[in-house]
C-alpha cells in the first residue's frame, strides 16, 4: 500500500509561474486535505474535500485552487506564484469522520 | 480565529524520564484531538487521538483531555532519544476545520 503520494518532492518556481502539486491516495479515503507548513509553524489548512466533486476552503485558500474529479486524486493548483507561497505542502486523507488523517511526504516549494 | 497553543520549547528531558507536552485550544466546540510527531524534514505521523474527557493510554504514550479547561496533554513515559522530535497538537472543530498548534520541540538527552 502506497498510502498518500505527493509529487513532486521539490520544486523551484519563478514569481508569476503556475504549477500543480499532485496528491493521490490508494486507500479509498473519502476525505482529503491540503496544508501548508511554514518554518517553525503548525500546519494551515488550504482546502479540503469530503468526496469526489466536493471541495471547500480552509483557513488560507487565497492564491490556490483545487479539484476532486476522482476519489483518489486531489491536485492543488497555484496560478500566479508569489514569494509568500514558499512553504512545505502536505496532502492528507482519512476514511471517514472519527478517523485520523494520514499524511503524504510533502512537497517543498520555493518561489524566487 | 480558532487557536491552538503549545509551548514551542525546546523541552529537554533525560533518557528514561517522563516528558509532558501541553496544548490549549480556544474553540469550546472542538470535538476531537490529535497528537502528531514530526521529525525534521519529515511529514507528521499520528501518535494518538482522543475524543472523551479523561486519559487514553497506548504503550508509552498517554493522552489526557479536559474539555472544561480546554486542555489536552501528551505524556511520554521512559523517554528515548528516538522520541526527540516536534510534537504537534491538532484540534478538530466544526466540520473539517482542523487547527494545528505550532508544535513543541522535544529533546531527549542520552
């Protein structure tokens, strides 16, 4: 079982570029989440999804978009990269309410 | 703004001692509480979760929840150098609103 897989692991972007961070899980989990973690800080929720076709904003959604066309995949899109989006991004999933989240290995993103 | 607070540390304990990590939260409607361990450069990994007031034990780890005081703690017995990491407290409020604290850095000294 691969669990939650994130790609790429590292990326450097120029200001204004766009990119998609990929997240896929093979556990048939209904709930999926995107977080960012800045140095010395806790995780901040960007977006989440409770099932295919359903997404909603978290605490810090500005500058990001998501989609959930399948149960397995939950990509995060940055349209116009800004230096403030330099961070480590974690994707997580869980089966249902009452269950804990399982995290991917993260994507380290630098915007210069 | 829902908040979760933790002492950033570092908390240093000698090997074999009990490490006590504390977390307070602001949202009285919070429903479930999680402790994650995060090694430097790695992703968070779940240690324990607790939903009801009282204690929950799993091996060397005990989570304690007091909803009246809005306080949750994690005790690590017989601390090992491999327990040295940052410990994140996470609180779930209404819906899918998970709020993480900034983490407490624990150092277990051989």
